[in-house]
């Protein structure tokens, strides 16, 4: 596979609990403090201690949107890491291994440069605890890369700023022990790669998709966040709960997902902004209430971060396998919106868009992400917290309602949207009804004329779709205007497509940050002059392609699909595309 | 002054003649008028069933939710607007069966709202199947050889799970029931009121007369509602005389009291773009 020339890739692996993710965070912070940009990507099992886990940091002088398949420097905290990942190491790369743990015969790996880092001995000499092994590994790696020690110390001090000087000093000492060992024993001058730190003003923020959407939810004025923990959505709950004192937001973890969505719906009905997040399995429990939001025309904002299913599936891996489920979720025939942000910037914006669409059109809006976009960390030098415009739609005021005896909450209107009255407002009394209802909200079956009213109410709710489509985020073209082949991505495949385009001349991509309802007009415009259309999806059956064909008749010439629990790697996607050219 | 007619609208009830629901809702209107609570200051969150069908002829803000889910929907509305009086309704099926988990965990929160359960020991809108409070051995459409399950004693669960006001009323006792409603609504914390109710169409065992014979009103001398041990015993009493009245009462901080965020203006009046500029600094 072609290695991405402008990217350096570092990867650390070991038993779960050895601190690979903290090592990755330290490595990335050290890089951003030397004017580099990074992409952190972790693979780990759904257990707290044990199993095999890796964290990879890609480093470049430019923003990165996906991790490499090829690794330039592999750090093995155990032997299994060498066995599993040596094949990923480039011919000019190297493997640093913990010689105090790995004592077996490494002859089979002789084609790689091998550096023995006796972490246990170094920790013992420095009188440091075993938990600092990951910092020794980071120090040795940056020593081999001849990176600035001062910048490394600065990064560690920043990372552990909240944990006291003792913790900072211990971690710096561990990193320094590794650094010194590498300088002395690894002959860094003979290693093909170096990283040169350059002065930087404010280092770029390092954000996951979940971090960005947490910021987006807060920025959009959400007042009540309610969620039941489920990977890979849980860090949104952790962020918002941690920030509650600053944001003044109420955060609740209820007894189950069913309660979570009903609390959110109740709060939105009362007239505040509330949101929730879960994964596919949790959303499966919520589907009846999705229909409640639709029938009562109560706004709803739900984040769904997918992992491979069905059932418990692979909790800590990635897949785009829930799209067809969400398009069809819940009983009944009703409109809903599905936004599919492909990176942290789009995730931040999606939160504001979701609240506005949910309130203006009084319907459920789902923000669909997956583990790859939710948990991968990007250095984002240009990330701007553009304050979202708050659009709350039609809310009848007390003065407008004065003297009203029976308020027509579900008045038939041209755009399908009827003004809401918030509980507590005099003159606005009404029933929001999960039964089919007439204009005041009263059940129609009991009051005659039911059949015609039913038809009108279905049409009223459906009318919202054509009015909201122009407000959906538009398809985005990536790469050159003219191309022999065009990739079509949605959600997390955006980042991989962006990186793959750098390896592919005459290829461009169209990314969809919103997939339902399909913005057909805008999509046809974006696909004008496309010679060969190829959908890229992280699922087995080509779910978006199926939906696209069904709703619009647009059919891709080819589908590229991956469903082993990993996202595509840019080199891998580029190879597959080349085979089609 | 609030009038009984303020809580009426132009629709007519579809309950069976003689249904216990008539008494349950008449007593509620009485209590609300006694409290002088105007209907726009009240939000009723309804379950599915004969109780929930009453949403159509009760003039107050209403949210007709799903089966078993009135409590979490009511909780969301209450947290969003603390100034609104919120009552969640359910039947014994939705309240203690489908929504059993919400019942237990809402008791734990002690959120300042009221839960009224219309308890006729049967699923009635679905034409008469056994419910969680049906007597063991009761023959219904779904249990023709007798219900094999033991009935729940929901008020014991309420006391042990942390509800801070627990009482039982009887649908035909309008005066007593109105007094219980008022106490439950005015109680600061989570109040659970189980209302025994005849189903004249499908429950031919627990009839109006049966309830009249098998219930008795607790007096102050008999029971101090602060006595938790005795409250648990009374809440489980069934086969002798079923106690009516306040079974348990305590003052404890509410769910809302734990959140300084909830002091001041209701969350419904705070929706605005938030500056998150400071929050991003931790990610650098």
C-alpha cells in the first residue's frame, strides 16, 4: 500500500489498562505544542483491564481527517503487539519494544529495526511506579524522533495540570528516562524520521466528535440533558455533566433509555431545549417514544452514535449499520430528520441545526454518528465556535392567546406547522395527544368525522418535509471539480474519503451531512456531470445506497463497503478506488 | 376564583355509566378549586387506558403519553418548568406493570410532583385482563384458570423506594379523596396516591360494594404517617380491611433541591445561545 508521505504514524499497543490512550494524548499534545497537527485513533476491547488495545497518533503539518493503515514507529508494551502489528510497520519504520517484558525470540521480525526499551528497569532506577510505563514509551519515541524535550515537558505539565505537581513531576521523570535511553542507545541519527518542533501560539484544540457535539449541544442553549450510558455515546454525558456548573445545564442519568427519551420529550413539550444521546441498542428501546414525538408534534433531538450490531455487537468498534433502522424506526408513517456529521466541525454545527429544525418543524431530529467519528481525536486549528442562531419556530405568546377558550394546537396550516402554546400560558390550554386527534388535540375516533380528519392530520405532518428540505445542510463537494470518479460519503466516511483523495488523481467526492429526508434537488445538483458514482459505506448491505435508490432512483455504479468493525483506511480506500478506474 | 366549570370542556365522557373514574375526576376538580389553582397552571400527563381517555374531557394543559410512560414525561416537564403544577396519571397496568421501572426510580428522586394511579385491579380498556394488582387466582380473559401471580403491594414499594407522601383513596369517597388530592399536590416532594376504583364492566369481583366493605379510613389516633415501619405494614394490608388515607409522609430535599441550576427562572425561560468559548480551552 502507498504510504502517506506527509504523515508520520506512531502506534502504541499493549494490554488494556496500560495507558495507551493517555500515552496517545500525551504524544498528540506534545506534537500540537510544536506546531504539528494530529489524529488519534484507538482500538480497544469492551473490558477495563486486559485484552489488546492500541492507540495510534498520526502527525502532519496539516489537518488530518483519518488514520493511516501503515505505521512508522510501533511501541510494543507486550509481545502480542509485535505479533499483531509488525506487518503494519513500513520498511523504513521501527519497533520499540519493552525488553523488560518481552524476552522471547524476535528473529521473525528482523526485517524491522528493533529497539529494546527496558521499561521495567528504567522505572526501577528512577524509583517510579509501573503505571508510568506509558510515559517512558512516549519519552523514548520522542527521543528517537529527536523532538524537543522542553515541548514534551510542557505537554505533560498541561495534560496533568489538574492533578498536582507531584503527578506532573513523576510523569516528566518517566518520559525523560525513556527519552534519555533512546538518545543514548537507539542511535536516533540512523532512524529515517525526525520531528522538529516549531514555535506555536495557542496549540490547536484536540477534539473528538463527541467533544464537538457536546460543545454544540451546550452552545445551542440546551437546558436539560438526559442520557443512559452506552458506548460510544457516553463521553457526551461525561462532558455535559462535568460542565454543568459552568453551563447551568441540568444533567440527568435516568433508570433506562425509555425514561431518557420521555424526559426529553416532556421537557421539550414544556418549552425548554433538551437532548439525549445513545447508541443503536439504546435507541431501539426508545423507538416507541420516537413515534410519540412525531404524533404529539413535540420537538426531539437525539444523538445516536453507532457501533456494530446486532444486539450487543462490538461495543467499542465502528459501523454505519443503523441508518436503515433510523430511517424506519418506530411504528407509523411519519417524517423525521437524520443529520450525519462527518467530522467534529459538522458535529458541532449539527447540534444547533437539529434544535432549530426540531423546534421549527415540531418533529424528531436524529444526529447519527458512529464510534469512528465520536471517539477519534483531531487537532483542529481552525475550529470556530460560531454561536448558533436560535430559531424556536411558532410559539404563541400570552398576548396572542388572550381570551382563547379552546386553543387549536394542531390547527391545519399550509406548511404543516401549527403554533405551540407552552404550559403555564393562559389561553393556550390544549391536549398534546398520542392518539390521532383533531385540531384541539382531542381524540378523533370518539367525535365523528374521524376518517377525514385522520387523512388531513397525516398530510399536515407530512407537509413539513418539503418545507424543511431546503434548510438541511447541503451536500459538500470534496476535491477537484472535474473527476473520472466520484465517491459519495455520509457521516464518518467523509474523513477517510478526504484523505484518500490525496492519493487519487482525477477523483473527487460528495459528502452528505444530512441523509433524511434526502435533499434530492441539492444532491442531483452536486452529482451533475459525475462520470462514475461510487458509494462508500461502513456496512454490509449498502444501506444508504438502498435508501437513495428507493427514494430518488439514483443508483451508484459501484459500492465500496467495509463491515469488520474498523473504518476504511485512506490507503485501503485509495487502492479499492484505483481498481475501479 | 377558580370554578369547577373552568376544568370542564365541551366534550362528553366515554366511560361506562357507573365507572369509578367519574368520582376520581370529580374529586380532583373539587380539590383544584379548593386550592384555587387555575387550569393553565396545571399540567396533567396521562397514561394509556380508561384513565388516560379522561384527558379529552378535562380542561387543563395535557400530555397524553404512552402506556406506562407518564412519569418520565412528567418529570421532563416539571424540570423544565418548576412553576407548573404537574400530576402524572396511570392505571394499575401502566403504572405498576409496563411502567414499573419508572415508578420505582421516580420514587427515589423525590421530584416535586404527584402520581395518581387509577387502580381497578384489571386492564379494562383492553376488555379485562389480569393486572399487577389483580388478586392471585382471579379469573380474567387472560387467566381463565386463575391468575397465578401474586399481586404487587405498590404502596409498600413506594414507601421503600423513597416516595415522601404515600396514600390511598377510594373513588366513591369524593370528599375524602379530594382532601387526599390536595395534600398530595401540596406536598413538597414525590406523592403517590393509589385510588381504588370499581370497573363496573369487567371486574365482577372487586365491585363498588366489595371496596366499601373491605376498606376503612385511617384516623390520626390509629396511625402517625411519620412512622415508617408501621407505614410499610399498613401499605401491605389487604386481606382484612384495606386502609385508606395518608399512609406515609416525610420531608426530605426534593430532586430539584440538588440542582442549584434549577434556582431562579424556569428552564423554559432560559433558552438562548450559550458562550462555550471557555469550555474549549481544556481541549488544547
